[in-house]
C-alpha cells in the first residue's frame, strides 16, 4: 500500500511552528486567563489554509475539497465564512 504524503513527511514543520507560536502566545498573557483559544487559532489558521489550497487547485472547489478531505458543501460554507469565495 502506498504511503500518503503526510506519512512520508518525517519532520513536522507545521506542528513545530504551532508549538512555537502557542508558547509565545501563552508567555505574553501574564496573569490573563485565556479563553476560546481553539477559536482564536482556527480563525487565524483556517482561512490561510483554505486560501493556499484554493490557489494550489486553481480555485477548483472539488479538487480543493478532496485535498482537504472535506465534503464540497462544507468547503463552500468555510469559503463563505471567511469571505474567500467570490459571490456569484
């Protein structure tokens, strides 16, 4: 059985960047109690991920949904949510 791209990648540069960013984020909080960190991170990361995949697939939503492992309708909702999808 062929290995997927993610299985072939030995290093994890994305996870390392997340570790560094979260460490820096928590260090800057001081005495402040963080809230909704998941939503904060997703609101910053997800739109950039979607934009990158849409560029990679030349704005082909079917291909992009496949690359992301999402249903096409779910992808469209996310594209609308972040105003990435051109309104027709």
